[in-house]
């Protein structure tokens, strides 16, 4: 992971434009370019979007590339692989010029991070504490490297975790028991 040497304030980050379509996260003042998504991560994210859409979650609530302000030492910005907005947050963001969930807004209903090589510590440790501090009700860590899906539920300020592997159907505190298994999600395929 490469960082940009200049330290930025939150306001500077929000005005940052390098002229490219690249996404960046802001972590303790450091501008961190988001690496290009792997084919596996793209397939998993698209599989989830299609599946969640079939559950009746509308396009106005399913997001990729949405930025979320978090607090860890300093205010930072994360860009999860997938976000499900609550109905309330979707209303608040309607007509926004930037897909950014600020600290003043209600938290998303659920965020999903798909682990990439070298990013494990960020997804399992740093983002976990940042998303908990934002009181995001549910956080999924989809890990194709370790063949597991960790679903975390926010309870009294902390995340309680449940790990799914193999042929176990995923159980989401926000969405209920799902008709996909950990294997199906990790391979981004549906059983026929």
C-alpha cells in the first residue's frame, strides 16, 4: 500500500482532486490510494449486490464507492467494498453531490469489506474499531484468503462476531438467515 507523503486535514481531503478517477481513504492524515480491485473481489461484490437486490433492497440503498467518515485518533474516511444504507440515511443522502456519510449523519445499516492480500490488519483490526465507533449495526469481513466470512454485530459499543465457513448459511442480524453459504459467497456462485 502506497501513501501520499503530504498529511492532509479532513477539509483538504474533501477538496482533494488529483484529476483521476482513483479512490482514496484518509487514515490519520495520510492519503491512501485504494488499490485496483482484484477479479475475485469484484465478483464477490457484484454477487452480493445482485443477491441483496433480489432480497428487495433497492438500488437507492446499495452502494459501492461510498465514503464513510470515521474517528480514530483523527477523523478519517473509509471506502468499504459495499454499503447498505438504512432507509433514514438513504433519505438524508438523496440529492447529495458526493457519496459521503459524514459524522453528523446516521450510520449505514451494514458495511462489507472484502479482504485483499496485505490488507488483513486494516480490515480485521482498524476498520473494525472505526466502524464500531460509528455504531454501524453490522460489519462483514469477507475473506477469500482464509475462506471465511465474519459477520460482526454491534452490541453496546463493541462488535460480537460469528464466523461462517463451508456450507453454513450466513446469518445476518440485520437481514436474517440468508439462502447463501459461505462457500457460495466466497466463490461468487449460486447453487443450481
